[in-house]
C-alpha cells in the first residue's frame, strides 16, 4: 500500500503527494502521512475555506 503525505502551498491550498517523492515546487510538508484516504480525510477536516489565502486577505477574512 502506497503512503502519501499532505502538502500545502503559500496560498494555504492542500494536496496529497506520494510520500517517497520530493515535493513539487512551491509545496511543503504539512505534517500528515498515511493512506490516500487518511490524508484526504485530514484535508477535509482542516481545509474549511477553499479560497486562496491572497483572496481571503483581500476580502479581509481570516
């Protein structure tokens, strides 16, 4: 079974990436590793506002 990791970019957008691979440019480890399903469940819990951070800041939200 392949292990994945949760990655996040500077806009606070989340994704999953194979744990054995180097992160894509502009993305850093968020700290969670597990099965694809575990990683996606984590993202569902923590990524509550899908708007990029720059948009939220422009609107004065979070």
